[in-house]
């Protein structure tokens, strides 16, 4: 596993140079490669990786159809700061695999140890049911940054770090002066257990933060901009008429594999209650191949921006209920097209 990703990356870069990428002043994110089956099979769906995922969260594990592609960070002479944050996708585990050697001070992922244990107490549910922070979340986040020293993950090509979804993390500082002076190439991956039969709600986002009221700098306005795991959008907090939102845009972060919620349930008191640390080391692989979320919901990434009226129905209580395209795709598609033509 250590060398194959590098050879495969070079081959795919030569044949897929027209794939969309995003550029920053210090990095390149190539998300399209994350959907290449060969690339997925040697990264997030590698048998050794899936065995470790199963050993941590238990099975059955859903085999990923994609990951977030390659994140390339360039060395810089001017050293900036870290960007501590949490991801909010409904994953049960996430991680990174290095596709290049990453010595100290060369952009290695930085983590804040103990942050999952502390932030878990400030969430109403586990990440698999959506990011639901309470009023304690932002103050605790800031306290962790003040009190905990981040740790840098260094390693060689093929090394993997697995992280709890509540882990505060950041891309590291890639110093051209004090580091290795090399590119840091990594792939960000995420995993879920296989979902039970029933309704599948997608991780839709309304592109209007004004409908929410922030409770602090770190809650990210999630509650009133993200779809809820039970299949609806919470009403706007400013009292606006929901019917006025029919033309508003919603979108999916298309390059994530973990994009479907688990049905809502309160979090257990013990954050490790649903993990599998007691599993026998020689347990048989328990991997399930499901349809990808985009196939199940009849969506064509990266075309994932819609109007809310195209993916949801306004009920009599003034709440936008998301159409269950996965359960009845033909009927849902016909209903959405009928509303779009109104």
C-alpha cells in the first residue's frame, strides 16, 4: 500500500489533467480524482484500511465510493497560523492517508488531543445524525484552543491517521525554512457503517446563513442551514414566510462519501458506546457494497445545486419536508418536475 498510491496518482494525473481543481495561494485541492475507482480502491477502500475501520467502529462497514481527492500543500517561506476546525458531515470516522513523505513542520495534519471527549458533551447527537451543537459548544471549543497544545501527524507515504469526527484538526504549517521543503500530498477519507433499511436523508445545505442566528463563533449556523436527519429544514429563525424560500438555493458537498444521515437519536452518555474496541483481532471482514448516495437519490455530481422547491415540499405546518427520492425515485422526480414548472 505504501508505494501504489503514488504510482497511481502519477498515472491519473497524466490522463485526467482536465479534471476540475481548486487553487489557493498555498495549496491545490483535486477533488475529482477522489471519485476514480482505482484511486478509491488503494486509499479509503483498501482492504487494510477497511479492516481498521471495522476494528474501530464495528461492522457492517459501508465500502466508500469516493473520497475527497488530493490536498496538496506547498511549502512557504512566510509561516502562517493553524486553522483549527471541525468537519460536520455525517461520518462516523474520518482520516487522512499521506501520498508523500511528510517530515516535521511540512504540513502534517495537526490535532488537538482530548477535543472529541470534551466536545462530545456539547453535542445533542453523534455526527452520524447531524451536527447538533448546544450552547456549550462554542465556549468549550475556544477553551480547548487555549488549553490544549496541538500535535502534528508526521509519517511516510501510505501512513494513515484515523480520527473521531469531533476531533479538532487543521492542516499543518509547511515551512520552506524549517520543514522538509516538499509538497504535502494527502487524501482525506471518511467512513460510515452500512445504513439500515428506510428513509435516507441527504446532507443538504441552504445557501443562506441569514435564516439562522449564531450562538457563538464555532457553531457555524448549522442548525438552521442544514437539513435535519429526519428529513426537513428547521424554520428560519427570523420569522420569514417559508413560502418565500421556494426559489432559494440548496446544495450538497458533492465530493464527500458520507452524505446520508442516520435516523435521529440522542447521543449515548458514553461516547465510545457504539464503537468496537472489544472486537476480536481476527474477525472476518464485514464490508457492504451499497449504491452510492448520488445513484440512490438520482443526482449527477458535481451538479448538486438546486432550488429548495425542487428537492422539498412545503407542508401545511410551513415546514419544508425533503422529498424521499431514494424510496420512490420515479414519483419524487415527477413531483419535483411538476413543481418546477409551476
